[in-house]
């Protein structure tokens, strides 16, 4: 069993930066995949980014590529999402997720691959 707690959300201006953190309790192995999804009001949940816990493989949604960076600190059992050049359309509740086991790379964006979800943290980008 893995529990995920997000932090770091808030209000930022267009073009600003935020770093989200996801603290995991419970053991994550190198084969686990940890990621972020987001959901804006009235919109479907969408994939943002994911990383294999061993750290060597990352996957980004096209909408955030070049602006967001996912990383993890194994010693702290924590994943991060560094968000730069934020835009109003990035406004959403951001959820940290973790898979219960290995995930094929092509399936990283599939929400069904992730058994564990955090409670979410609000990110608001003002124009």
C-alpha cells in the first residue's frame, strides 16, 4: 500500500513557476512509475508527466514538454514536478499517482495504470 501527499500548489501569475512535491509513504521500487495528472473545472482529467522510480525514463504530455520537469528523490521517497512558464490553461487540480507495479512505457499516460492517487493540490495561474 502506498499513500501519496501532494504539496506546493498555489496562485501564481502568467509566466511564473511552482514546484509540486509528492511525498510517498510505503515502499516504491525501481520498477514503480510515479506521475502527475491534472483536472481543470469542466474538463476531463489529463496526463501531465510520469517517471520510472529508477529515474531513467520520463514521459511528458505535449502540452507541458519543455516547461515542466518531473524528478524524484529516492532517499526522501518524494517526487517533484517543476513547472516553469506557467500559463492560465495550466490551472487545475494536480494529482500525484503511483502504479502498483511495472508499466509499459506507452501506457504511462493511461490513468488506469495507476492504483494510488493523492488528494490533489490546486494550481491557479492568473493572467
